[in-house]
C-alpha cells in the first residue's frame, strides 16, 4: 500500500510503499477513503509533541470501509463505512478509565501519533474505538468530524450553558462548532488573525453575529471563550473578554507559552481549562448531533501524495475550513 511516513528526521513526510496491515483480534482492516489533516498532525511533524511512534503514519480523522474483521469484532460488518478518531485505545483499568474519564487514561494509544493512522491507503484500528459515520456526509465531508468536530464538541460542552461564545482561531474545528452553537441558540463571536477578512466573512456566513481580529474587543462581553488557535497570548486576551464567572477553554493539544498577566484578569471566578482528547461517549453523542443537523463542512481536498503541501498550507493559514486527503 502507499503511505506517507514521518520518521523524525525532518519536518516532512516521505512517500513509502508498505505491506498491507493485518487486523489482529478486535481490529478492523479499513480501506481509507479520506483522512483529515489536523493541526495535531502538524504538531507531530514539527516536533512539538513528545515521543511519537517512529516511523509513524500520521492522520486521525479517518473515514473508510471495513475490508476485513479480526477475531471477536462485533458491531461492524464487511463494507460498513467507519470513522477512526484520535483516541485509539485505553487501558480500561486505571483510575481515569474506571471513573468514566478514559480521555485521561494513563496509558492510551493515539491514532496517527502512537498508532499508525490514515495517511495511507489502508489502516487497522481497534473496533471498540471506531464510529459509525452519518450517511448524509460524503467521505471528504465526514473526515473532519472525527477530530475537528469531536474536539470542538467537547470544547463547547465544557462551556456549559454559556450564551455568548467567543471562538478564537476560525479553522476546521471552529467552523463546525460554530454551527452546533448556533443550532443550540447561542450567539457566536469569531476572532481571527488580524486582517484575515476571508476568515471573518466565512464565520459570518456560518452564523457568527460578529467577526474581527483577535486583538479586538467584541461588541458584547463573552460568557465563554473557546480557543482553537495554539497561541498562548490569546489566553489573557480571552480572559479580558469574558464576564465574571466566565470560562476560557483551550481546545488544542499544544499551545505556545501563556504570558504572565495581571491577577485582575482571572479574579471574579473566571476559569481557564484545557480539553484533553475525547471519550467514546463524546464520539457517539456528536455523531448523533451530526446526523440530526445538516452541518456544512467546508473542505479543501488534496491527494495523498500532496500531504506535505496540505500540512504547509495549514501551517501558513492558507486553508479555508478543513484540509482533507482524498484517496480516490
């Protein structure tokens, strides 16, 4: 099979021909149709995440069909369309797994990071962590649901019943979660890089009531701010924008250092929290939402062989919506 590998020697993937993987007990062999290109993949390739599998096939927003079943698999059949998310497996017995917090498992496996992922024609995945994907979406549209959608959903959930929501960094996750927030009757304020009028117009088309640069003050104080841009300097800016009792939710796996800021920005029971991974319950809940409401998923498609260009476009902020590798 054809695959793109990261071996840690350069911030580039290399094209490789590899034998098809074989499904072990409990695993699915999947013919990959599409795989989203996530900022986490960029963090892996740029060496910003510790100890990836080396070499590793990146990619954790995988959509494909079941080509073979390992022993003991239930819930899937040959030919089923399946989605593979970031959370690849957990231990099932640590204190976090035992209390419904498998996203914090002490010894997890992550697709495209510690487990080979979807920048390939075929992959294998633990069937217990795979998801059925709503039929209303094409393969390319469905791929971003597996991380941008899922992590965005968990990030929004941590904002509770906040009515006025600020979203900092209007990329793949933001463009999905903004639609969910609007569907729930919330008011969305979009913050982009200064001068990025294209992203601001994109946000307004998706229902944001205001869009501007991240250095601007919104026209209404925020009950919550969701940060998807991996820029630590946005934390104090967001704290300045939220009301007393408000929350700033950092939705990324990696962020640059947060600069020092006056305690007055935090005072008033404001909170700063992070989102770590996802649970299978998150996956099932979000797929129900995606099935029930017609999310508009904007994608930019690339060939598998152009994965390095897709990553560079993401790095340079040149992708509108979500970048996706389309295998056919």
